[in-house]
């Protein structure tokens, strides 16, 4: 695997081919790639399982191939120098249920690290897959319609009505607060006026012969 010892700046040029080999249904090609590109104690994790070791990771891919008819479609591969993010579409069509066919968007994150300090040899230490709830719901026809046209629309309306209710309550509280200040101000003025009148009355009474 010559591409493993090239400068890191050139790794992105070879990553699409590496990712394609990892998800390939060609057993020999996938096994060679995993053995060369993964640490022996690399970790694979997904919403369904977590396993450790490049041999076990290859066995997991082999099992998935046995259960599913189609390889995933690789939509995009990005690399920032240490982490590779792969956007895929997983086509799920079980071999024992050929009429079922689901397309689920998936994100795979491959974390790289050097085998030794300044060795220039990079391998994968962590392979993490994640599926979004929205992607899973969109992949099922009935659930997709219900999610897009019922749940999301109802949630949007509920959010709008809640926003209007909060806005109304806020405005009402502001008006009541202003009225309270006006009443307090008027009460203070009335109290001052009554006090002045009482003082004037006392002065007049005390000033009589």
C-alpha cells in the first residue's frame, strides 16, 4: 500500500479509493485494505454495535455483505488532516427479503493517527458510523410521508402557535407592568396631594386666634 506512506497533504487524493475498498463487496480487496489501513486494535462503532480489532472489523463487513445485497453508494469524502468524513447512502435490501429496499443516508468518520512519531505512516484508529433519525424515517415510504407531511407540518404549526402565545403573554405582561407603574405613580401623587392638603388645613387651623 504505497499510498500509506505519502505525505499527509496528498492523502486526500487517495482517500476515495481507500474508502471504496473498505466498503467493497470484494472480500480480498476489502481485507487487504483493512489490514493495511487500520491499526490492529482499531475500533469500529455504529448505532448497532462496537467492536475492536482490524480482523473483527473485516468480519463485521463480511457479515453485512452476507445480509445485504448492495454496496453503499459513496457520495462525498472530506479530509482535514487527521479525520476523514464520508457521506454515504446505505442501500438496505436483505437477501431474505428481496422486496424490501431502503436508502438510508449515513456518515462515516475515520480518525487517523501516525504509527510512530514523524513516521509519515498514517493508519485508521477509529471508524465511526452514524445514521440520522430523519434519514431512517425518510427511507420508509409510509413513515416518510407521515414524517414529511404530518409530523413536520404539525410541529411547525405548533411552534408557530406557541411563539404567538408567548408573544401575546409577553406583550400582556408588559402592558400590565406599565399599568402597574402608572397606578403606583398616581397613588404616590394622590398621597402627596392629600398630605399637602392636610398640612395646609392644619396650618390654617393653628393660625386662627
